[in-house]
C-alpha cells in the first residue's frame, strides 16, 4: 500500500489529508447482514449528512481484514459506517470542539445503538476524542473527485475555517434550566441558542453563544471568555 495526499479545492487554501489508497474488493455496495439485520448500502450518497455518536477502534483490530477486503491500519484515516458505500469519503466534525477530519469508509459498523461511525485511531486523534472514546459528530459525504497532479481533488468541500462557530456554555436535561441560562446570557450576547440533542441517556438541551463566522476569530473570542466559562468549548454548526 502506498501513502499519498488528497487535496481539497474550495476557493481557498488547499487542505491536505494523508490517506492510504487500497483498491476496493468486490463486496462494495452489496447488502450484508450483521446481528440478524440486513443493511443496504446507499447507491448515491452525495449530499448525505448525519449526526450522532462516533467511536473509534484501534490496537485490537489493527492488522485484521476489513469489509472492503483491505487490512485495517489504525494509523490511516479510515472509518466504518453501516450503509455508506465502501470507498466513500466523508468529512467528520466533532461537535464538542469543532475539529474536522476527512476519512474514507472501508469497513462496516458500528453496530451499537446511537453510534453512526467508527473511526480509526488516527482520525480519533485528529478530532481530539481518543480519551473521550465516544463523542457527538456530524458526517457529510464529500463531492466526487477529479484527477490531480498530486492525487484526486474534490471540487466542493466545506471550508474548514469558515462557518458558524459557537461557544457551548451548558448542556441540561431540563429545558427550563436551559431557557433560564439563555435568558440571562441574552442580556449580554446578541445570539444565544438552545439546541436539542438526543443522546443515548436521553434528550439534552445545549446552550450556545454565537461567536463568529471565522474559526480563528471565534477561538480568540472564546479565549476572552475563558475565565467566565472555564468548561465551555467552541463548536461548529
């Protein structure tokens, strides 16, 4: 297997993600069974977006064969998904800290309720979720690629530094408590949102303050509020 870089062209600076290219086996796209249930890979996943929990798998599976037929490499940027076609590239956003990484689907799973993707160790480390183990994420299927001098180039990829960035200052099981915090914060901040999130432990209501449309500016603003909200963190929407 040979390593190379994928380049992402989105009108700004190129974003490089090191991957390992392995030709897919003949099983790509075929229905399969797991735990007594039949899963049908999506035929045309472009534009597919999903939110849920991400986990990661590492040493215990390193060197084993994946559903695509290739050998699992915990240091490559790959992942397992139940229904996305093998070989699909997805952008994964850690909703706890706003970090993003691109991975290639080369395996099936995770077959745990609430979990939507199982990441390699390398991808989990890039998202700063190794210690957490399981974190909420958003996955977005990337556009088709065209050949480039240094590898395939994706024509349409979300800008990794532009978007809506918020400071999550609290998460409550009680909607009433979330409203109280929002009302208090609304006296000082122009935009304060309550965002519901369905976790395996039940619904939570996350209170977020809008910071900026630029990641670097959002980080600076979050740093200025660190003393007041020491447990808060920046998230992308």
